[in-house]
C-alpha cells in the first residue's frame, strides 16, 4: 500500500465513527444500543438466535405519587437540630430516619424479540457487527454458507418504530422463527404476519436492595402502566405463517422487513395510567400501520435525515490514529488503549461522539428524561431501580446537552423539573416544615416523587438529602444562557425561584452565618475526633455550594425578566450571609463544617467541589485559593473511582485548567472493564468503559458517558456570560485538531482549528445576537454580532 493510499485509508477509518466487532455479543455490555428517544433496543447480533431486547422510556412500575408516606416527619427536624447543636451526631443519625419516605419505582424492560434461524448447521464466516453513530444504524454482516447475509437495525423517531431489515443471497432464502416474550405479565398472539402482545407493569415495587419485603413487585391487571407491542413482518416473495402460540415463521424470503411498534398508557406524572391513561392500543396500531405502508428505503431515509439534523452539528478531530490500530475491533482498541497506553485520538473522539449519539437516542420524550441507564435496561429489578438520582447522576446526564449542541435533548429535563416542583412543595412542608418553596430528595422516578427515601430504615448518608431540587433547577438557567430563549426562561422561572425559596427558608443561623441543618454530603461519611463515623451534620459544604449557585441563578433570571425585586434583595442578602468555604489543614477544600477526616478519603463523590463544576462561583481566576484547595482535594482522592465519578473529575480538572490531569483522567475513564457476567481469567472490574463503550460504574450507568463527553468540550472551550476561552486545558496529546459546532454561553457557536496548541482558524456565530470577549492565543478580542451573523476571527 502506497503512502498516499495509506493516508486516505487512515482518514476514512478515523472519520467513520463506527463501533465495530468481529463476533456476536454474549453479554449486554458487548451489545449495541439504539433508540429513538422513547423506544430502545439492545442488539446482540447472533447468528443462530438474534436477540433484541426492547425498552420503552415510559414503562415504569407505580402510579401517581399522591400520598405522604410519613406525614409528621417535619416534627423531627427541631430535635435533630438540637442534637447537632449539642454535637450528638450518633443520635442525629438515628433521628434522621424519621425524616424518610418511600422509595422510587423501578424502570422496567419491555421484552425480547428473538429471531431464531432454522438453518442451524449453517457455516458462518467473515462476521462483522457494527454501530455507525454517524447515521444511527446498527448492522450485522457475514457469510452464511458462503452466501452474504446482512441485518440492519435502527430506531426511527419520525415513524416511532424500530426497524430490522434482513437480506440473504442464499438460494433457499431466509428461514426463521420470530418470537416475543416479556418478563412482565402479558398475553401474546399472532395472526397473519403480525405478533401482538399486551401487558402491564406492577402498580408498586421496591428496589432490589430493600430486603424488608418478600414480594418486590405488586401486580393488579386493573392498575399500573399497560403496554401494547406489535411486531409486523413483511417479506418480498417469501411466506409468513402465524401460530396460536404467538410465533411467526418465515420461509424462502430473501428480504425481510420487521417493524416493532409500542405504546404505553403513561399519560403524565399525575395521571392514573388506567383511568386517565393514553389509548395505547390504538396508538401502537396506528404506528405500525403507518410505518408498514412505507418502504424500507423510505423509513431509513427519514430516520437518517432526522437523526443527522442533530448529530451532524458537531465535528471533532483530535488527530489521526494509526491505520493498523483504527482497523481493529472497538473492544480490542479499548483493550490496547488501556494496557499499552497507545495513542488513539480516533477512539477518544469516538467516545465523545458516542455520548452525543446516546443523548439523541434516549432523551426525546417530553417530561421523561434519560434515566440512570439512559433507556436501556433488561432487568425487572435494575441496579438502583434505574431511576433518577439527583445527587449527581441525572444532572450529569445533561452536562453536554448545551455545549455539544443538543439543546433540544435538554428540554425533557426542563419539563421533568417542572413536574417535580408540583410534588416538591408538599414534600417541603411534610418532611421539612418549610412552607415556601419546593425540594427533592436523592431519588425520583417517572411519577416525580420528591420525598427523601429510606422507609425509616435507610442510612442517612444516601437516604436523607434535601438539595436535589436546587441542583436540578440550575439547569433552567444554564438552558437560558446557552439559548437566550426568553420565553422558556419565563415559563420555568417560577420553578427556579421555588427551589431558591426552599433554600432560603431551610437555612438557619449559626455563629452569625447561615447554614443548613440537618444536612449530609451525598453518600459520604465523616469521622469525629472521638471516632464516630456519621453522616448527619450541619453546614455541609455541598449544601451551601448548591444553595449559593441556585440563588445566583434565580437572581439573574429575575433580573432578566425584570421581576421580583423583593425576592432578589432577600436572595442577595442570603448569599452574603452564607457560611464561607473553608480550607482544611491538608490544604483541601473542607467537605464538612469541621475539619474532619472522611471515612473513605478516596470516596467517589466530590459534591463539595460543586462550585467549581458544574457550578461557576469557584475559578482559578476569581478564587485562586479555593481552586487550589479543590485541586488538593482531587489529589487526595486519587485516580481510582467509578465511571460517573471519573467523568466528573475530567470536568473538574478542565475547570482548573490542568490539562495533564484532565487528559489523564479522561484516559482513565476509557479503561476497559469486562462484562459483569464474564468470569474468565481476564475479568476486569471497577469503573471505566465496557466493550460497547457504555459507562461502567460498575454496573452500567450512562452518566459517565455524558460526563466524559462534556469533559472533552471543557478542555477545548469554556465560557461564561461575559467571555469565551479557547483551549483552556488542551492536552499535549491533542496539540493538533479541529472542532465545529460546539456552543458557548450567550448563544454562540464555535468552529476552530489548532496546531501546536495554538488556534489557527476561528469563526464564531451568534444565534440570537450579542456581545462577548473571546480569549485565545494569549489575546482577548471583543466582538458584537447580530442574530445569525458569523465572524471569522482567524
């Protein structure tokens, strides 16, 4: 191969944006995931049995959250405060259990479609399985008895169906059995060329880790969310035969189109899914009828055009991977990247773009954001109920939504936060005695539950937390500063204000300053001087950091809308009286009011660094001493942590403008972790990345993917409402590169190239018009643009 040919090949490989494998998936963590924002599929690509696990983002256990589990919980608050004032932390931990409600519900798997090939003795060769994230199409392709066979899979948002297309060159065509099954109560039938299945989820469930009940799921056919799934098979000239058992048999077909439609009765967080549910039966039927009237090519073109409208907004090049490495299967690339520390900027860019692919695929349902596993779950009792965990995880899912030019995917979260505020006002009163404002505990679900969890037996370190509403509400202001959408801000401002009002009414005075009491630092524990290991305290740094950020955002929003002068005045006074940050004896940022040791110095949570990231009130320029203390905290915590925590640390180091550590931790995020069920001699556990590039907490949580995606942009660009800084934490390994389409605060869009760490071309576009200052190459340029105007600065 000539040098010029090799160069062209290398560029083609690097620009393909494909996950590729040379064998079928055996485990979930090897399978390919597709989704249209509501329906999702997990594709294994088997050659004897091809299993496609199905999900619907609106299929949960439970019903509307209308009752207060512990109506007099607020009465314990004064007692806990008195215990804390007396430094009786053991008693405070015990008393905190009285301020707990029920657990969240569980996100449920829809079912499994299985394609069983009847030529079981067929010889398989030249196998390839791929997921092309540039067009959101998965494919298996191989030789079956020396004849070509292929299968394409995609989840169409325009047509609300999952599409599978089989092609075979074998003279006898495709012979296969199509079946559908579900772990939920259901009934399946087949007629003509269709399979139809109806079922329902439990009307109540408990998490896997709650052992005080024997039945984790409570079922009643007259309650809970119901679903209907329809699978339609269309062939060219082959035969399709249905069986009473609910199966379809395909014979002698060379082209087979399989369409999957689903609908649930979920009709909103406050609607009974049976009495007030959607007409899910007719919705599913209409979807399958409309889709089946179209050709495969029409369905595919519509899907690709819709997807690329979002995905193609951003392009990224971080350098070129050697062709011999880029040609390897993705899992092998990940292994070599981990073990041999190979230079592989193509894989690093692929991981970034994979994060964008996942967000498009799992966050397009109004009022139902991406959950702990995005959209993809195969278990009735998934880890942590596959819920929304508000002490970091659901927020991290959306860190890249604005900067990675996917603002539309942020909107389901906006609607969800508004839903939470409805139930959150009642929680504030019943559990905390606060009659103004709303709040959210650590966990929530599709029903917008807001109470602290635990059922009076949960460990306060994770069960008792008050700041979820305040943290989530900062996303409202973030959405505004990136979009300048004044009507959206006007719509959601009352929600942001309500979260700020809770914060102000929850604070108490100590030593002339305002603090929270009681409080916890998410999932971490302190050690008192007398050796007690506890969780319940007062004046926790994370509480005050989130409070500060929420109040700052609410004030700015009120100023933009020219409203609530008295509220603004009170909020500003409150900020001035907040207990300040403290630097500990080790030079670290204190996590607790007192300079205490952590039970686990390397604890995965770093919530007290919130003000640095995702907050904005700690920085190397404005608060250098606090930034230095944050860096010391990260040094003490070390490198080995979970996937989502690693993703967070990438962003924290980027905000510190520490390019070496930001890149080092990004590489650490891409550390290969083998599937959870794999027990071989090369089993690898811990936080990192699975063979299919999904985040390993472990087990799988999707937040690390989104945190890593956001972290890449933080290394390349950071912005405030006044300025934009380019290449603030550029690693030496990315000294040459380019990016197009990333977004800055102020509703600006950046295209740039750089060489040897210096920006060599730069254009900036304003969507709404405005002024900013652009910092690059050791200079600062002020610009003013009209709406939709682009300026070439280099």
